[in-house]
C-alpha cells in the first residue's frame, strides 16, 4: 500500500459531457463489482493508493497526467457511489463544494446510523487532513479540492489537491484512516510526484518532532515571551538573519520570519494549553504563518531544526486526453469495460459468483460493444 502525494500539471477546461457520462457509468460498474468481490474498506485502500487512483482515472478515460484527473474522477465517483446501495459515501469536492464536507458527512453518516461521537470523529479527521496539508506541509500548494470518503463502519480516506500558481502544477494528497497513527507524524505512507521542491517545510516528518515539542512549549508558556523571541529574530533596521546564523545553516536558505503574527489566536491557543502538536494545529487560526514562525524560533533560538526536505519520492509517466501521448479513443475507452469483465472471469471465485459479477458489469456496457468482437 502506498498512500501519499502526486504532482500534476494544471490543465484548464472541463471534461466534455460525452466523456463524463461514460466515466460515471463505468465507475458505477467498477464500484459494484469491486465491493461485491471485496468490500468497502478495500476500495478505500485502493483509492488511497495514488498509483491505483491514477490507473482508475485512466481506466475511466481521463488524463494520465493532469490536475483534472483528481477533480473529474472524484466527481464521477461522487455520482456513481450510492450510500444506501454501496455502504460508502463521498463528501466534499472542488472549490466551494469542499467547504460543505462537514455538512455532507453528517448527512451521509445519518444514513449509516453512525453515532454522534463517530460523526464528530469523521469531521475532525477531515479538518485535520486539510489543515496538515495546508499548514504543516508547506509546499506552496494551496488546497482547492477536498474529498472525504467513508464507509458505514467509520473507516475513511481523503483525496485532496492543492495548486501552485507559480509552477502551474497541482499536488494530490492521499490519506487512509488505518494508516494514520498520528496526524502530525508522517501520516503519508509514500509520496508521489514529478517535481521535487527545494524549500518545503514538513512539520510531519520524524526530523521535525523535537521542533514540534518546542512549538507546543512556546505556546503553553506565554505568548508575551514568544513575542520577545520574534523581536530578537527580527533585529532593528531590517538586518538580515545572516548575523544570527551558523555557517552553512539550512535556515538561511529556507526560512524567513513572517511579518504578521495573529497574537489573538496565539493567546487563545495558550488558554487551551494544547498537550501536543496535533492539538496545537487543530486550534482555529493556527495556520501556515504561525507554524512557520514557531518553526523559526525552534531552530534559531533553541537549535531544533524542522525538516526542509520535500517528501516526494515516486513518479509516473505522462499522457492523456490533451494529446499526450495520444487523444482519447472513445471506442477503446468503451472497451475498457471488457477488460474488467475479463479480469472478473479470470478471478479465483466460484462459477455462480463469477456469473453474477459478469452479469452486473454487463449492465454498464453498451450492447454494441458486447457484440463488436
């Protein structure tokens, strides 16, 4: 299992209706057969694997290497997944729809008869996953897409995407509940992408644990003392930090002190007295600027540097509907269902189970495709 991050170039426009309608229809067949042969939890595992998700986008006929493969594939899945039928729900989406995720979690969770505690836990997981990838992992990608999938037992997965306006690349983040032991200690099992950035503050890396502890201690001590540290890190007359840095310090290349700190929010966090970095990060108003400032103080004043290594480790090839390496062929796209049917036929299941699975999948295949071979 590999869950993690994918880098994708930004492509404009939207999927044409003829393509999206086919994607929804084929996704419905894949989901129905998959859940029958495995279960909802296994589907969450597969969707949390960036390689499997990417392959699914290709099978559904979208780009191999495009920011749209995330948003359009998730859009097709949202229409294809029926909570009452599949025991699985998809909340959230792109842009303004992503902000409706908590509301939709409650809506779908009630259909599953989940307890209030379970629903609150799901909303918290959705919030923290977004908070981590927007504030704790600072890779210049602003989140604009957030999808939260969960089943009737409360298992969940997150697929979210951020945009870097300068590089015109989007980065996709995958989460899986059974692999998240801590939201702030390497919650991604693997990272996938093409571009490795030079300046990424990764407060979830193991190398950042001591810096996390310093940040919590600073908040729990007194924000007024913390203000003095900020002042000392920004000397008068706009001096550079060079005079404060040891030779060859990574701090010189990677981190500058934020100019504006929300001291009201810091005082509110101080009143809460967070027990760990996750609780600190969960506080309202503790965003990228505060995280970055605390990381600077931890390294500059207390000598506990955070990780500045981009967690990208894997990559995949390119291709897609925009003509790279070739345009979408509608006939080939429709025949994909035949390939899936063949996989079911070759699966090691009983004859009666195979027959039922094939018959279910055939409902999603146009008659002309069935008779074209």
